[in-house]
C-alpha cells in the first residue's frame, strides 16, 4: 500500500461577499484532516471565514499549450462588446 | 522536439520573463529553469523546517508565558513557511517524499546558519533579530520572482516574518535594559551570531556561481554583496540602540559611500559548515530523520483510518 498522504488543493474565502480563492496545497490522509491542516497552515491570522479542500487528482486543468484553440476564438468576436455598436451622441444613459 | 524548436521556445520564454510575465507550473519551461527552481525552492523549504530546531530547543524553557506563546507561534510559522514552499516546489513535478529523501540523505542543502547551537535564552533574541532580519532581506525581492507559485508563497512568508524579527529585537532590548549579567548574555549572543548572519547572505559575488542566470530569471534581484551591505547598514544602528558592540574592529561608517565598511568574513568557516562540518549539522539532520521515522506509524494509521472511512461511505451509499 502507498502510505504517502495525498495532495489537496486549498481554497479560502477571506470574507463573506468574496469568492473562495486558491491558497496553495497540502498533504493529508483524508478530507477531514485536509480541512484541519488547511486551517493551521493557511489561516493562522484570520485569513478566512470558509475553506474548501479538493483532492488535487480530482482537478482537470486546461493545458497552456492549447491556449490558442481554447481562448483565441474569443478575440475576433468584437460584437460581444458594447463599443461595437454605433449609437448617436444624443442618446443618453446607454 | 527539434533543437531549433526548443531554441525558439526558449527565446519566447526568456522574453516573457523579461516582460515581467509570470511563469505558471503547466507552462512550457526550459529543463534548466525547472531544475534550478526545484533546487532553490526546496533548499528554502528545508531551511524553514530545519530552522525550527534551534528555536524549538527553547520553547519549554522560555522565561515567561508571553515569550513562550510568541516563540511557539514563530516556530509554527516557520513550519507553515516550509509547507508553503514544499507545495510550491511540488508544482514543478517533484513529490514531497522525494524532497524529504533529499533532505534526510544529505543530498539537499539548507541554510548553514541553522547548524549553529542556541546556547542561551539571548540566542532567541539574536536569532529573531539577526537571522530573521537577514532572511527578510533575502526574501522581499523574491515576492516578484518569475515563477508564480514561488512568488505567491514568498508574499505570504514575508507578511509573517516581521513579527519574527520584532519579537527577537524585543528580547534583546529587555536583556539590554536588565542586569549586567543579562546584558552580557545579549552581547555574547550577538558575538556568536553576527558573522554567521553575514555569511547567511551567501558567498561573495566573485564566488557566486549562479548569480547571472538567477538575475535573468528574477530568482535574484540584488547580488549577495549588495544584500549583505544592506543588512549591515540597517543593523548597526539597531545594535547602537541596544548599546551592544558589533564584534568587528574594522567596522566603521564611510562618509563617502554612506555605508559601513566591515572586516573580512571567514569564508573557510562558511564552507566548512556548508560541507557538513558545522557544530550541529549531524544533530540537526538526525533530529529531523528521527521525527520523520518516529512519525511513520502515525502516517500509516491515518491512511488506514481514511481507507476504512471511505469503505464505510461506499457501503452506506449502496
Ligand atoms: Fe520563515
Ligand atoms: Fe525563510
Ligand atoms: Fe522567520
């Protein structure tokens, strides 16, 4: 049996009204321990009000080598931006 | 990939860094960049972890509850720093267990300063004031380094370091305002920690092998000698304030440069310690290895418990 503790990614909400943000990672035997360790490692000075932990192996990440196919199609779609549309100057509040 | 393709990728890569873009773990990077970062980040992580030992030595003997709480919190922070840095290092494709093996087998280095003993309570003052002080000078420029996970870890580390230095200085101040014996103790600690702290900022520029490449990659933003000068210039007035004497007869203010000139550093001593012959090298590594080995049954038990809980969850779901 592989007895090395698996890797977990830690996300912390620093205060209500803000989203959880990736803080880093840590090793723990299970999800409860991951949460406790995250508390000790990443929030020793009130950095958070809520923590998520996710097993790193459960994250599917995009590959930066494919950024072209993934993100470039958005670049030529200027009609998704308000400045693409001509409106006379007299029109207010638009 | 052909050599030409690699070469053009390298050019694009260097240009990105020159434009101050950050490199993230899944981005293409030259093998040398990856290796150099694994080496530097892991050395840094090991230093935080081994660095707990000289101070851990005094937790149970701190002179008051206030001091004990502060020292305990500081040592806990150092553990945290080690963990931030190990996890940044793991994003480069090396496992935690490999990193530990490198430390435990002596293959990896850590800061030579932690191979000196902490003989009296005043050493807790000197370590916080000088060693954390020198560490801050080393670390602040790294908050802007090119590798994203390292830079982010350093931002967190730097936020926490200033309490470390202040609590050390406060210990020194208290001793210096105390009895003659207490002040002597503070002076003795400064005498022993001064030179090793200067060495901590690394070999002189002439001797430093990695500097040029490291500057390009923003792993280094100022040379070792510049950092050392900065440390001396900021620390001497603090020693004056304490009423302590820096153990260097050649130290004097230079009106022309606006900096302090200082005596010759005993680099033979530095290399002896780096090569494993410092006063505590063996003690530090054996303490670390013992902690890891003695914890083995706990790690196994935790994994067994996790497996049982998982099995139970699946059973309930069915
Ligand atoms: Fe630290
Ligand atoms: Fe550090
Ligand atoms: Fe520190």
